[in-house]
C-alpha cells in the first residue's frame, strides 16, 4: 500500500480484460520471488506495478529507502491467510488446495 504523508492511498485500476475484478480499483501488489525478503519484494513490486522507484540508502539489516531525497518507511501492517476459490477443489484431507499468506506492506 503506497501512502503519502497526508494519509492518501495510491490505487491502481485493473484492466478491463482481467478475469477477476476487471476495472476494479485496487492496491498495487504481487508475490514474493523465491529467496526474496518482504522488503525486497515490496520494493520490486512497487516498481513493477506503479513505476515508482525508491532508492536504497544503506545495507541490510539497517537498510533505509528514499524517494526524491525524502525518507521512505517500509513496514508490514496486516496479514491473513487466503484459502482460494472454492471451485479449485480440496485435498483428500478436506483442506483447500490453494492457500496463500497475504501480507500488506505500507510504503
């Protein structure tokens, strides 16, 4: 979730041809690549989804970020598990086949 100092939130609009929620206004997002930290994934997805690039100003674990010379805070703020669509079936133990852990990160 991209939020400015006034608390305004940046949304993107899904394409009309999307299978799920066409033309809906949504938070930019994506998924982590294998071996990626939460912060690395958030920074990469921010660029991929919005074109907004924040610059790293330090080295991990005290890495900080900036946008146009101003500090940027990157912090997780909400999480939940999603079990996917019911039409995708279930395993023999009755659990959903498709589950995801969803983490919201504020930039």
